C-alpha cells in the first residue's frame, strides 16, 4: 500500500487538489499543458519565468542559452534567418504551443520567434525541463507527444516549402494564420502586410500580390490594405492541402 502511494506521488507531485494559476488562460487546455494533470501543471509553471513581448518583439534568439517556452498569451511565428538577413516562417504559435531548444544548438542555425501581437512566454531552462522529465514519467511522455506534434507540423512546413508551388505556399500561410484564432471560416480576417505573407511563403512581395489577386478573382479571398478576408474557406484549404 505504501509503495502504491509513493508511486502515485512520484507520477503526480500533488496527489491532492492543486490550483492552476488563472493567468495560464487558454494555454492550460492546449498543447503540453493540456496533456498534464493539475499537479504537474503547477510543478511546471513554478519552474518558469514569465516574459512579455511587444508586437514585433523577438524571443528565444539563437545566441541565448537553451530553454523551452510555452506561449501563454498572444500569437507568434517561428522563423529561420539566413546570413543575408532574409527570413522564412516555419510555424505559427497560439497559446499553449511549446517551442525552444532543449539542448545545445547543433548545428548553429539562426532561428527564433517573433510576436505577432503583444504576447507572453513562460520560459523554462533546459536543465529544469530535464529534471522534471526524469522526476515525473507522465511529464516525460506528455513532452514526447507534444514534440511529435511539433515535428509533424515542421515536416509539413518543410514539405510545402520544398515541393509546393508558390500558390500553395501563400494559401498555406493564410490558412495557418487563420487557424491561430479558430477555424478557417467565411469572413475571417487575417491582418498583416503582403511582405509578411511573402516571408511566410518564402517568396517576394510582388509574387504574393499577384497570387492574392488571382485568389480574389477565383472567389477564395477578398483583399484589403493590410488585410486578407477569407471568402471560400473550403476552397482555400483545398489549395493549401493539395499534394497531401
């Protein structure tokens, strides 16, 4: 009986009821934290520090020590940077998504995240993530599941960048941005410049402008200054998912 009680405590640091901080908001029910018991959530967040970023702010830069981040509030994009200063968006993040580096960066690829709006990250040092994983098997398995989800999303992004047409890449950028705040639906507005879409799609702004006008003629989207409005969500998603 005593051994069973010890095992339960080992797997969940608070066998009794634990109070999850209210500031976690929707991040509690999505991603890594959504896979954990209240007790483990409390253990994880107690190990981190909260950092706010203004719109456009950069976090988890490649010259920092390895650390993990959970997006608590706002939205962000993950990106890779090239020596000439150009960037490509690899992933969009919503509250609950996990990003960062869990060990020494090899190779030393320039990468980071940028806040798309005022955002907040919960930062946890890589060594602390290792300690929690070793102490609580439930956390280690939840982390494996979450990183598998991230890996699948990254593979999809690489597939689209490597084999998708520019038209598909632009459609994917619009759909991914729309999914940050819910379903892809009629009337859903995606704010941002054509230059930002070009960065996400890995192409030039002029190319994006031409493709958006084509989407508009086909009734997929409507285009306004600094905004794209979804008109035909099904058609746009089919365009983004072509080839899968």
